[in-house]
């Protein structure tokens, strides 16, 4: 399979676990960013879109969740790289055969490129990326509790930003918090 057929190949796969395996092998072949945080955030994305009735293509959202951060830098101190990796990732994904809209979804997740209007799928991925990231331990801090992460998401990260799914996401998180395991 040539890389130009990669987009067709992964989008044809409907099983999200098999998609993760495909991305794992792409990572081995190309060195893209793919670690446990991507898997965790994709699971969070899947839970959200499975439980909330949104008019979206779930296959596109799951695939974008696995791939949008493919050019992420492991050095969080490099601000230039932080601000450019989503755009670089979108360019890379275009070379793999993804269409312009899919690449816009991926590029729009972290808002640094300023794409307007935003794709609705970018709003979903923005929520799960930022919230999921706060639930994970980082070298500089311990993970936040879900209720703390939700407050930070709404009043710090997304302050003065319009995310069309914020209210649904808050309700989803609150409902998930009530489930006893």
C-alpha cells in the first residue's frame, strides 16, 4: 500500500481498535506522534460521541482524533512548535491522501492557525484533547480531578472562545462522574 492510499485504507476501517493498530504501525513507519495520551483522548472522544446525539460522521471524528496531533513535539517548551504542529500535521495528512475538510478538522483543533469558520468536528476534538490532557499526569503537575478540569476548561482554556459543544460536553462529563464502577 502506498502512502497516498493510506487515507482510504484507514477511513474504510470502521472498528476503532483496528484503526488504533493501523496508526501504531504508521507511527513505527514514519515516526509520527502516537502515545497513550492519544489513545486515552480517542477513547474519551468515542465515549462522548457515542453518548451525545451529534450530527457528525463518527468515523471521521475517531480517525481525526487518532491523527490530528501526528506532528506534535515531545518538547513542550518549544512555543513555535506548539503553535505550528497542527498545521504541519494537516500538511502531512494531505500527503497521505486525506481530503481538505479532514485536514481542516485536524488543523483546527488547537486554534493556533486561526481557521475560520471552524469545523464542528474540531470543536469536539478541542474539548476531548484539552479535558483529557488535564486528566493525565504531566512532568510539571499531577492530573486534575474531572470537576477541576471541567472548570479550567470552561473558564480558562475556552474563556472568550466559542465551542459549540461545550454545554453537551459538560453534561456528558457530569453524567459520567455519576456512574459508579
